[in-house]
């Protein structure tokens, strides 16, 4: 039985491990789209990101992809270009997790797949299939 009185919220390092595990479970074909993608874990989006994305509070954004996806013609990395990056925001994800009935691992996988998938032009149906294959 879990002793809830002794548990702490997952740290940034815990989220990194969960994100790495989620990424490793994704189908190989999907990971091939993501070659070189960098996954960053932060507590919240920065002010510039919040303004750009039109967020009212730091809890409005669970994750973000920045880079050039295949849908934008970015199959090859250009000199001086930053790598494609996915940010997962720990505190908003914990807040969402506390209010919904899904595991934290599933939520992290969902956000990771959707941030990458939308940027690479995948449909919602494609992303649902990728998530199903990762569980």
C-alpha cells in the first residue's frame, strides 16, 4: 500500500526520467521524425512564451514544440539553426493531473506526442494511434 503521507511531488529530474521513458516507448517510426529533438523540462513557460502563446496564467500551457518540423519543410538541420525542442511544463502538468483521472505517465506521453505530432503535421487520429502503441 502506498504511504501518501511520505510522498512528494515529482521533481524536474523525475519529469526528465518520465519523459525519457515515454519517448523510448514511442514507435520507432515516430521517433525517426524526431531525430535530434531536445526535450526540456521547466516548471513554467517563460514570460516571452506566455505572451507569444496568449496565455493568461502560467498554468495555461502544458507543453510546447519549437523548431522546424516536416510540415514546414524542415527535414534537414540548417547551419546556425537551433535544434527542434519540446518543453514540458511540470507545474501546469501536475495541476492538470490533479484534476483529471489519468496517470502522470500517460499525461506526459500525451503532451509529448501532441507537441511533436502537431508540428510534424500528424492528424489527431495518427497521434492517438501513436499513443496507443506507446502504452
